[in-house]
């Protein structure tokens, strides 16, 4: 038995093919607000509708280095990314 979330089921019944949109979530940076940015990014990532969006995580270290982060969102909140 396959269980399909209601939103996807609606589009399948209507014959509409949905593509997920890639959405960049940029967090961190060289700022006194670094930790606030991590908390905000964690909230956005964990509340994103994964049936519609594919978050692409881009972290900026406090030293200014940019990274494509592919780990778990909790690591961002804990600043262990």
C-alpha cells in the first residue's frame, strides 16, 4: 500500500505534474547576527513544504567561506555544520 500526502494526491488526481522548486537558504556570515541567522535558517528548513520545495543549503562561515551544506538541519542550529 502506498500512502500519498493529500497535496500530492490532489495534483495526481487532477493530472497535474508538479516539479519541486529549488530554493536557496543562505545562512551564517561575518556578522554579530551569525547565531540568529543559524536559528532562522533552521526554522525555515524544518518548516519548508518538501512536497513543493527542495531547499539548497548554502552556509557562510564566520570567516567568510561559502559552503554547500548537505547535512542535517539540526547541525545548523547547533552550529556544528
